[in-house]
C-alpha cells in the first residue's frame, strides 16, 4: 500500500530565500541540522541529503514557487518505486507558507511524515529565525 500526505508550515523567510536554500548544498545542510547534502538547481540532476539517507532527482523547478522531486530513502525496498515530493512556496504575512505533498510512500516508510517535521520544518524555522 502506498501513502500520500500533505504538511504545511510557515517559515520566517521569503519564498525566494527558502527556495534558494533548499537547492543549495551548504544552505540545505545548515537549515536541516547540519548533515551533509548534495543538491543543485537543475532539472534532472540528482540530490542526496542527511548523509545520503535520502536521495532522488529534480523533476520540476519553478523558481521561488515550486519544487517537485523523486524521493527515496535507505528504507525503501529495491522493488519500491520512487516516491514524489512537491513543495510549494507562497507568500505569507510571516514569511513563507511551505506546503509539502509526499506521494507514493511505501507503507513501511510511513514514519517519514514525522521526519519532515522533525528533520526539516523545525530546524528550518530555527535556521531562518536566527538569520
């Protein structure tokens, strides 16, 4: 069975700042707690984050508004297809409303929903609050 979920948070920075940080290796690592990341801002190019615990490739990049990536973790079985994340960045009175939709997640990886909160949203809020 495949799972789909949608999460939202407000990040205290502009959509441009959050988008650019997501697609920059150094900033991505810093805003998610310091684990190494290799990311880029080109469609079709691969990425890896959190010490290569997760990886995929950029499918769609709409500057400052949307990122769609294929996505998988070391917990995916070799027979599991890639899941897909769509991240939307919208102006909000307190910065950026970030909406993340994660689809085609294998059932055994359901815990990644909480992982987005604890390994992305919470450290991102702290990172941009301190800037």
